[in-house]
C-alpha cells in the first residue's frame, strides 16, 4: 500500500491544525459580530490559501498546502469525508414531518428557483458567449447548458450551515428552504450528469437514464423502507452491541456506504449521506446523546475544516476578471433571488419571507466550486470563468446569512453573561443583610459603568421594596430599570454566609445577580431573568460557580453549561 | 490543488464504510467472547486485505483498496490522522499522579524491557545474520542494530487499547505499563532515528542530537509549562468561545500541531498527540462531557478504522517464511516478556503482576509495522523479514490481552441483561398481588429454562417471606439461589397497576426482576442486584422501560443507559 512520506505527514498534520485553528478563531469572531460562523471559516481559508499566505510566504504555503502529490490528495480525501459527514448531520436535523407539510411550497420554490436562473443562464450564454467567458472552440450548446446549470444550482451545505447559525434550521421557513434546495440540487446534478454524458466524459459509471432512475429510486427507498428498517435496527443495536459504539459505528457506516453509492451513481456523494442522515435522524430510537456526539464532533471539527478548505483552492487575484465576475454575480443573484422569491410569493408566503427565501437559496458555496472544478478539468470552461464562478459562489454564500438576518430582523435572546462587568464581580460580599448587599453590589456596578452610585442604589432598593427578588435555589436577582442607559448592565456578588432575599423556597441567597436595564427596552429584563433561571437549572452549575477562581472562570462556567 | 477522481472518491468512501463495518462487527464479536475489541478489528483488516479478499476477489479488492494512486494516499493520510487522534484520547486518559507514583517502577521496567530484547536482538543478528533474514550485501552492524530496535519497541496504541478493553487502563498496573511503554518507545524511536542517520537517510529534518534534545525538551515542556498553560486557557475558552465547539476545536488543534511537531523532529507523530492528550486530560477544567464526546468519536470510529487498516498492508501468505517467523516470534517474546517481567520483579511487583506486565508490554502492533515499513523502504531489510516482523507484531498484540486476562484472572462484573430470557419477559403481568406475581413470573422463567416450576416458585416465595424484595422507585427483585443451576437466570415482569412489595419508599413495584442464581456462586446475586440498582438510577430509564415495545427494545434500553 502506498504511504505518505515523512515530510508529507508533517505537512498534512500541521496543515490540518493551522486550518482548523484559523477556521475556529475566525468563525468565533464572525459569531461575535453576529455573522454566521461559516463566513469566518471561508475567510480563514482565503487568508491561508494562495490568495494571501501564498503571496506572503510562498515556500511555507507550498509546504503546508502542496498543489500536487500525496499530501494534496490526502487533504482532498479528508475534505471529501468532511463534507460527507457534515451532510449526514444536516440530514439528521431535518424534521421530515415539517418537510411533508411544506412539500407543495418547496416544490414550487424549488422549480421556480431552477427554471428562472436556468433560462437566464441559457439565454445569456447562447446569445453572448464571448461576454460570458465562453471558449470559442467548444460546443456552444453544451457551454450554454453548463452556464445555465451552474447558475441554477445552490449549495446545500452552506445553506444548511447558515440556517443552523441563524437558529432557523428547524423552523418552517428553514425546512422549506432545505427541501427546495435538496430538490433543486438533485435536479441540477442530474442535468450536469447529462451534460457530461453529452460531451462523452461520463462522470457517471452508468448511463444517464440509469443515473436518474437510481437516484430517484434510492431517495424513495431511503425515505420509506430504509427509514423503517433503520428504525427497527437501532433498538437491536442498542440491545446487542456495546454502547454508544454500536450506534455511532452504524451511523458512520450508513453515511459512508450511502455516499459511496450516490457518488457511484453519478450524483455527488453528499446526497447519499444527506439522505442517510434524514432516515437516521427520523428514528425516535436514536438517543439525544448520540445525536449530540456526532453533531458536535462534525460541526466543530469537520465542517470548519471543509469550509476553510474552499478558500485554499484558488488564487483569487491572479485569475480575476472584474467584468466577468460582476456579470456572473448579477445574473446569478437576479435569477435565483427573483426566481425563488417569486416561487415563494406564488405559494402564498409573505413578501418578507419570500425575500429571505430568495437570499437563503442564493448561496452557491462548495457545490458551485465542485461543479466548476469538474467543468474546468473536462475543458468545458476556462480559468477566468472558473474564478468568476468561485467568487460568485463565495459572495452569494457570504451575503446569504446577513441578508436573511436583516430581512427577518432576527435577534438572538440575550444572555446575562454578555453584560456582566468584571469590576462588578464580587466573589466575597462583605454584606450580611439584604440592604447592605444591594448597596455594596449597586455601588460596584455603578462605578464600573460611570453611573451615579446613589441613584442606582435607590432605584434597586425601591424595586426590592415592592417585591423581594429571591428566586429560590440560593439565587437572588435584584434589579431596576433606569432612564438613559445605553444597554443592560449586570454585576454578580457571592455571599459565603447566605443572605435572606425572601425566596419562595426559604433558602438564603448565596449568588446575587444585579441587573440594570434601559427603561425603554421592555423585553431585556425578562430575557435576562429567564436566562439566569435556565443557566442554574442544574444544581452543579450553582455549586461550581460559587467556587470559581476569578471572573473568567466564572463566566466560563456559566457559558459551558448547556446540559 | 490536486483532487481525487470520481472513481477514487467512490472507492474511498466505500472502503471506509466496509472497513468500519467489518471492524465494528468483528470487534463486537471479540468482546462477546471476552476478547479485546482490537483483536476483532485487526482480523477484520486481514479478512478485507490482500490475504483473504485480495485472493477471493482480486478485482474488487484492487478497486476498494488500491495499492497506489490518490485513493491509497488519501486512505494512508486518514489512517495517520486516526492513529494520531487515538493517541490523543489515550493520553487524555492518563492519570499523571498515578504515573508519578509509579515513576521508579516504570523506569526500571522500561529499561529492562529495552535492554534485554535489545541485547538478544543485537547478538542474534550479529552472530547469525543469515538465520535472521539479513541481506548479505548490507552493513552488518546497521542490520543488527535495526533488529535489536525492532525487537525492543512496543506498541503504545495497541497496549493502550488492550488495557482499555480490559478495564485496566487507569489502574496502577495499567499506568505502570503505559509509563514504561512511553519511555520504551521514545528511546526506541530515537535509536531508530540514529540508525537512519547512520545510513545517511535522515528521516529527521534535524540532526540526531537535535532530535533527542528537542524530543526531551518538548516532553518536559508539555508536562510542566504546557500543562499549566492549557489549564489556564480552557476556562478562557469556555468564557469567550461557543460551547462546546471552542474546547473541542482547541483539543484537536493542539493534538494536530503537537503531532506535526514530533513528526518533524524525527520521532513519530503519535508522541506529540499523546503528550498533548496527557497535558489536556490533566486539567480539571476539561468537562466530562467534552472528554466523552472526543473519546467516543475517536474510540468507536477512528480507532477501529486504524486497527483494521493494519491488516490491509500485507499479503500474509505470499511472503511467509515459517522458520523466520517462528524465530523472530520466539526471540521477541522471550526478550520482552522476560525483560519486563524481570524488571517488574526487580522493582518489587508480585510474580503474577510481573508476568502480566511482561505480556502487556509484549504487544508490538502498529509501531512495529510502521518501523518495518520504513526499514523496507530504505532497503534495511527484505520482504520475508518484513512479513515476519508483521506477523510477530500481530501475534504479540493478539496474545497480550488474553494472556493478561488469564494471568490476572480478570472477570467483568456481570449484568442482568445477559441473563434475561426472552420467554420470561412478561410485559403485562396478570397478577395484582405479590404472591400471584411471583408465581406467574417464576413459572415463566422455570419453563423457559426447563426447570420444575413448583420448586422454583417455592424457593422464591420462601426467600420473599424472609424479607420483602421491593427496592424502591417502583422496582422489586424477588430472587432465590438454587442447587444445580449452570448459571444465573433472569426474568422480568411489568405490572401496569403496581404491586406492593413492601419497598422502603412505600411505592408499589411496576417492574419486577426475578433472579435465579446457582447456590455455589456467591458473588453473582450481589452483582446482579447492584447492576439493577445502577441501571435504574435515572428515572427516565424506568419510565421508558415500562413503555418498551418488545423484548429487544427493552434490553436495548437497559444497555444504552450509561448516563
């Protein structure tokens, strides 16, 4: 068996480490600025790829991410595995009953989302092949068909990731988008297989009719009989195999075999693992814990690796033709956003939702790049058009999340951790009575934020006098609404002796959260109170938080308790 | 960037799926027969590799596991990643305080475990090079040095896996073995780097002195300053990054970067990730949940893939020289078992423990194969010797677990699930009183096992009369010891109305376990009672088990509740 050289192994491990580190850090940064993590991950790849690092340190870059040889192939194999497993998780999250409910809608949106960009692309490439970067020597019809397909495909992985990032994945809108995207992409890949058949390449191991037939047959099988079989097999595995290795192994084997099958059939591997995920995730026997183990490992390790890997593939500066890029971008967005939006309106969605749908479906991401790569390899398109397609894929992917966020006016529920001020963290309150404690904590929080301590203290005491703020389980949440605050402020005090806050369970409070919220913002106080109650639902969290060494450890504890 | 072809992707995904399926199924089978899972996993690889599948279906085998080309390299890259991550998990499980306590012992054992096989190998290969398969043309000293190194190295991954399978990993003996093996292998790899330097290959990117210096420096750094840094960083990540993605990503990046470093230095990548794991696992801030996610995914997906992959590497029949194989095997076992056993005795261990230690350290597994592959590539050894080394590596790995199990007389605590009889699963008891319930259940269990119903019923009723068997939380465990039983028997009955078994908490029993145990086996009754109490510690399990649809689902539920 061929094996990697010493140097290739070193480079591969380092490359994976650097890529994952970059993707995770920029992904977190993107989230920090309320952007989807996938944005940061792709940018990390561009920074580490030929576009930036390749220019600044060409030798190191060539060592880390070799263009050819064993290391490059091994990395490509890993990326394929990563995207396959990511689609397994995306599939597991699909709620089939919602999809059925959204079925008609998804069909209309999916159809409109293909036909309009397809027509635009076919027309444009047929009448103006030179403008579209067409190769004069090639067959004009095939070129036009390819452009049309390239413009009408979307990117299931990016769309799924964006929807997950926005917490929209399991919503009705999210499931409509996913169902439409699956439909859309299946048709797109089948058309592409037809094109490959026309130029006599035969990416598929079987004929075109066989590809279409087997794809549909497989999808139907997985969603009916396969699903039922899996539902029966899981309890059997629980009963006879070790836990949780049995189910974990089964899920992986299923995903791998299904994706190998669809790849063999001639559509992309990701459809197989996606369908495997859908069938698997639908079984009520699959334990929450197993789902979480797979989802966490894949979403936080494999997915960032793959999305960062996209940025590695091209030098975006060397092969850049501004006119072509803009043209492709405009036609792509126009066709997709208008097409899907129109489909949404036709199916009776609101204007706002239709726009969101259009932008959601507009992301092309990895699929476009894979399609472009294949077309480039088979000589269907030239380099400038390839770069234009990749840029279009990235831009549409990047704008998808923010656009949906803005259109739907999404806001995440606010957490108290975000507003806690380090200087208002008092790990050892001196006070032993309720009033003194409020005075001590109010003073610290007011000073940390440049407010007048007296005003703050009086407001909190006045509120406390109306109704005591002990919420039980050793926690009290004194609070007040203040005029002229820019945003919420929070402080926390820990009392070793316990202070009576007249809680319903009679327990003295050891953990005191002081909340100051702006008078004009009604919702935030309720959100923060709910967040505190939720965070301390587990007794462990409360006890550990009393023993935290320092502010960072304290908020680390609060943030890492999701169980 | 180079990428895999359509056919290579298909083959890679299918190969991974088949390999994982084979490894998991045979691994489970091995466990079923009380053997370590790793045995089944390696056998799965041999069956799927050139030795069996390659002979039966050469074309399919060549498609699935190509000997060269992109697919082979991608698979090799994945295997490297798999072994690296497995060593991360092995490292995370190390209990540093135990290792320090065992430090002197481990040093003595490690030294004796190197010196004796090294001397045996050096002498044998120096005086009888022809017998040992030496190449007449090569340098005799270098050949002798290589044989000596090959005989004195052990296989940290296989040893770790075997100890985990036997539930010995965190015991004093287990930690001694691990510490000695780490010491042993570090020395072995450094000697190998010296040999490569002597023949002018320079597997290391730096000189020999630099390799030794940097390896030791890195190990010391990771176990002191690195460990302290990681302990500080984790709460910061909890506080500032998303959960649990922040810590998961950090652990992976750390493992990848450290393993790239040690690979670059010239010792194998696995030392880096092992040390990263030790440093990481030692931090009390690392949550149990994060450990479990990493450990489960790696132990049940990556590790089986890697261990099955070993079997793929050679055709064990074509290059087989019985005399050479036996010679190598005998010298290897003699040197290692005697050397380590002697070391153990010297350090004051009991005879039994010393033998177990010797057989534990005797496993050569993957390390030997990697070493052999490198030696083969560099022309140090010929094919027959390579096969002999591989067979020796496999045989020593395979006998390690069973030998330790027998020497230490290990028994796993018995679980009630193993003895439940399908025909004594009564999901709807007709009885409403205690006596009737016992009669109904005893009858079913007795008939299912071919015993006399009357004798059984009387014995259980007599025992119940001595002291009621309600254990609270809705569970009762009527039981009896019988003469002449071959092994324990268990039945279960579910009462929808609840039957009074005089439990300490006063709750009527809805779940009734009937246990019949052999009179001569004192321990089993206690073990089974403890197992039932442990299984139902979580209220969920109890409620779900009442609603199970059928026997398989019922035992599946019991087995999959470890939380």
